[in-house]
C-alpha cells in the first residue's frame, strides 16, 4: 500500500485530520505526505524601522514543518502548492500514487452542506480512497481526537 496524503491549512480541523492520517500511516507502515496551498503573493511588513519580506511559499513551508514534527509518523514528506486545496491534494495523490487522501470535516452550516467544499470536491475527483475524519469537537463527549 502506498503513502497517505493529507491536506492542511493551519486550522484545528486540518491538524486533527493530519494526526489521524499519521496514525493510519504509522499503523500501515507507509509514508505520510502533507499538502498545503498558498496564494501567489508576497508582502512587505514595515515596522520599527525594519522591513520584512514575507512570501506565502515560505509561510506554507513553515506551517508544514511545524506540523510534521508533532505527528506520530515515521516518514513525512511535504508539498506547498499554489491554487485550489482539493485539486492540489488530488494531484499530489495521483503524482505520488497514494493509496488514500485524508480530509477533515468542517462544521455543518446547514442541511445543504453535509461536507465542506474541499471534502466534497476530493471525494468526487480522487482516484484513490478518501477518508473523511470526524474533526468536530463536542459532538461526542467520550471521543477525544
């Protein structure tokens, strides 16, 4: 079985999905591949007489590195992509011949939104298995994520 791909965006939902994906990857003895997407921009922050150049690519790389060290997985690879998160996850899963994509669910806002738009898009377009992790806190008090 090939590696597992999980998309992360810095949210608590994504962090929980990444932890579940890492647990599954470790149990199966496969690698974990983290994917994040960023906008194509660079900004300058001015303050205290100094200018700091912040680019979205570096921000995405830092987000992935910070998460990777906290995950219970033996082998973690990372990718920062530009564009749509769902498309990036599916493309990385195809490119890496992944066996599974893991996504978190967002809070249900209405009956029409059973899953978040990213999870919905991934389940419709992925060429591999998709696991949607229940990342909602408080729905089941006995469940700890």
